């Protein structure tokens, strides 16, 4: 979800206004997923490196997470959306943790969409922690299980950036990558549909030859 701050600055607004607009973009995206056949959506809400940002911006982001989870919980239950938060929790505020746990518990039975929010998340750190537990029985399958990982089909990055930035590195081994200059606050159903349409037009070989090569 890139481009919130730049979106706000270009409009003469404080960066936090961009983050607030980004919450609305997330709501639009979640509401569009079912119609496009998307069963799991993972969004990079706050990376472990984002703690380096100014303390007032970090504080505003944490308040937004708190507000979003409380405000959207009932709607998620109603619409069959299961919410999970991935990443570290030991550095999150005591006020935020019970809200996360409440939302996860209340939405646990949701079947239409699994919404995963990556908060204080670092893929390299997750892999390192999981690998440390694999000394006796290392395998791809066991590492994936420890990560709670499923292969990513499509990774969309907004805001014109063209890098992974420590996001789902293990899971994205064969993901299709889609980069768009659209800032996250402007991202909408048509942008998501365009990304999904391009994904469906690509030939995924997973290291094998195209089907035509066997003809």
C-alpha cells in the first residue's frame, strides 16, 4: 500500500491525511475481492523498518490500525471476511493488541475472504525465526508451515516502486509481479481488476517449459 505520504504532500496535506485516505482504499479493495475471485488478500500495512519514521507518524498509523479494526469488525463478520494480523506483536501498544485479538476471534469463521494485515512485519525476520526451529527436520514444507505461508499468485505494488521491500519473500518465489504508478489512496476496483486481468493473461510455468514445447 505505497504512496500515501506522497499522495498527501502533492495535495498540500499532512502525511497522515494520506494514510487516512489509504484506509478508504483498503475498504474499496476488500469489497472488490469477492467479485474477482480473490480468496486471500495480504496487505503490507506497516513494515518493521517503518519504526524508523517520525514518532508522530508512527503514532498516527497505530491509531489508524486501532480505529480500522474496531470500525470494520462488524462489517467483516457480516460479509464473511476473516481478519488476521501477521508480524511481530511484542512491540505493539497494549491498547492495540486486544483490538487485534478481538477482531481475529470475531471474524475467525469468515469464508469469503481472508484479509491478512502485515503489521511490524519483516519477511527476512520471519524466515530467520522459522529456520532456527528447523535444525532437526529441515524441508521446504516444514519451513512453509512454520511461516504459516501459502504461495502468492499475484503481488501488486502501488506508488511506482518496483521492489519487494522485505514482503513475503518466501511466498513470492513464483508470484507474478504487477507494478503500477497509481498511489494507494487512488487505487480502486478498476485498478484491481486490471491487475487481475493481466495476471490471468500470463503463462505461469513454475520453471517448466511452455505447454507448446511438448507438442
